[in-house]
C-alpha cells in the first residue's frame, strides 16, 4: 500500500492549484488505496515533513497486518521517559557541561517537577494549554524566558522525531518580547579609569605579596580581554601554549567550539608572559590553578571585578553609576575595532562567532563603514532636494 501526502490549500493560498506544494502552512492530508477502495484522511498537521512520517507509519502498519501481525496497542510515552531520553541525547552531542546543567534544570528540575505536581504523567497530555500554564511559573528576565522557550520548542521537536507526539505544543506559545538594550562598552577614558583602579586594588594590604600579585594579575587579565576579545571563561582558562612566539593567540571558544586566532599587542603579550604566580600556580595556565571547575574559577574573578568596578566609579553624564561587567571588555574589543574600520566579517572571525548574524545583531550600530555610507546617502539626498527646490 502506498500512502501519499497532499495539501488541502486554504482559499487565499497563492499555491491553491498545486496539491503537491510542500512549503505553505495549509493543512496536509493522506491518501491511499486498500482493496480497491480510496481513502483520504487528515494528517492533523500543517508540516509536510510530519505528514510524510505519518504516511510511512501507515504503510508500515499495513505491512505488519498483511504479514499476520496483530496491531499493538499504543502506549503513550511518559514525560519522565521523554526528558531522560532528551538529556541523554544532548549528552551524546558532547555539549559543554554548563549547557547540560542548564537543560537538566529546565526539563528535570522544573518541567518534570511541575508535571508531577499537576498529575501530568504522559507526553500527549502536555498540550499547548498545559505548556502555557507552566510558562506562567517561569521566573527571571525576558532574555532568560525567551531562551527557555526556544529550548522547549527544541525538546518537543525531539519528541516528534522520536515518534511520541505529532505536533509541537510549544509552537502555539506567543512570542516573548525582549527589550534588547544597545551594546555598551568602555571608551578609552573609562578603560583608563579601570586600569588605574587596579593600582589601588587591595591598597590596605599592599605590602602582602599575595595581594600585590592579585592586583597585577587582575590588571593583566583586564588587558588580555580588552585586546583579545576573549570572554572571561576563555581568558581565565587560557593555556600558556596558546600564545605563540609571534604574540598570536589560538584557541577554540569554550561556548561554541569555534577556532579563534587573534594577534595580541606586544606590550600586553609581554605582561602576560611575565605575570606573577597566583596562590596556587599551575605552569600550564596563566590564571587558573587547574583545580575544580572553570565555572568556580570564573566566579572568583567576577567577584574581584565587582570590587574593581566599584573602585573605578564610572559614571554616566547624568552622574549616575554605570553598570559594568567583565564581558564589556569583549564588547570594547569589538566596538573599537569596528570604529577603526575593520569589517564586520573580520571582527566576527576574531570574536569566534559561529555566525556573522550574531555579530551583526550586537554590533551593527558601530560599523564605521555603514555609518559613513548612511551619512553620504543623506548628503546626496540634500543635493537632490536642493535641485528640486
């Protein structure tokens, strides 16, 4: 038996005359012939791919019946089984441990716990209404909620590909609005204040060798992030072998796995090579002892930066304090290079972004060439307006 997929187009669909068109969002149907009789049935989906899977399942069911097998009673998959399988699949993808921990928190500690509390045990019962109810319990900001919803959509697509459900209930959720603030960075005068603050960092115990080393190491780490564009995790766990004799850095970004090759300023490279040892020195790394998790080491340095930014006391024009984060050194690297005329494509490579769209989304307003192009277009428009007058 051959089951075919076709589209029952809506009246206003531009492809209404083509039942084999796949890409529109009109309802998909199945057709087949059995013992001389024609059958038509809704696939209950608007996706051609999902309808095709249902068609193959229908053919397989017919083959089993023809072979004398009795149809097996369908047993719905539990939410617990789906979550365990999803997390196991993610672990097999060799993702970062931090990513696995986030997914475990979302689906095991939050979604599964909520389902158990509300007596939702089987995956088909987790429909769009229940998913909406769960979303009302989410805490945190808009960006965190948006990312969680994206992961939820991915989870249900995994369940569809596993054959446990036929439609993605999370696709019925409304979009989460996020007010994306423009990327902020440290202009030269603000960066100089931060560097100056490293010289008074722990000034009360300046005679203690360990504290002197901490202040110097904090200053070198700051210079490294500013002139390399490394995120704090990549900078803190930087291995000495990653800095070659020509002052070039080469590594793979921990977050994306994308290779990064960045030339480092000679004076910064010199300070990096001559950095004093930390409390628990490791000859393999510049800043990390190599003990414990990188996440813990990064947290230690982030605490140090909170104190450093407080000492720097950077303010806006209205005399309010500017919120400062270590990641802004990476933003400073990107923005200053773009303002100097380096193309967006090259800055994207230096940052180790997996897609130039990421770079464009965050830094497009600072592209000097684009700004100059806009200014030239406006001036040309002035000339056209004057000619018409």
